[in-house]
């Protein structure tokens, strides 16, 4: 399979999984079978963010015939974490949250600490939630497969 075809198949499949999930969730919520809030929606968000990785795993043998998933992941993510960048990004995120909390506190005329929930349970769940949703699920598909394939692609 050519790189162009691999890219098209992967992108179409990833978006097909996502839109299928979205339509199913819409039907389930619209008919009242599933509530439109709470844990069901959080699970939907997590699954939705993992659709590129699900597509990669479902299509892996077609995209990389004769290769193993383990060797793919070792190659795709061999670059080491740059701790300086990680620290800077973390500090920037804390500053953004602090500024947002400060603006809310100022606009509601309450103390800054009253706008934050700093319990161990909230921080722990926030950490787990952040690991499961968003970029974590997308990395294998978008960066691991698509970016690597596009870097080698000849336009």
C-alpha cells in the first residue's frame, strides 16, 4: 500500500470511528437511553479522544504488514522527553489556571482559594482524567502514525 493510500485509509477510518461514536451517543442521549451528563459523557469523551489510536490498532496489519505494534511504538516514541519543555508547559498551565481563578474570584468578589477545589480526590481525578482523555489517546494515531508518515511522504 502506498503512503498516500495509507494516510487516506487511516484518516477516513479514524474520523469514521469518531463520527460513528458521536452519532450513537447522540441517538442514545436523544432517546433518553443514556443521560447527557455525568460518567457516561466522560466515558464518551475518553473513547472519542482515543479513536485515532483505535483506528491505528484496527488497521495496523494493513498499514504495517509484517511489522509488530511493539516495534512501531518503540520507533514512533523513541525521542526522549525534554524536561525543560515539560516544566515550562506545566508552569504556563498553572499560570493560566491561576489567572482564570483570579478573574472568577475578582468578578464574584470572593477569595481566590474559594474558586479552587484542591482536595486530594479532585486533584487525583483530574490527573487520571487528563491522562485518559485528549492528547494521550490521540498521540499514537496522529503523531505516531500520521506525522511520521507525512514526514516521509513525497509531495
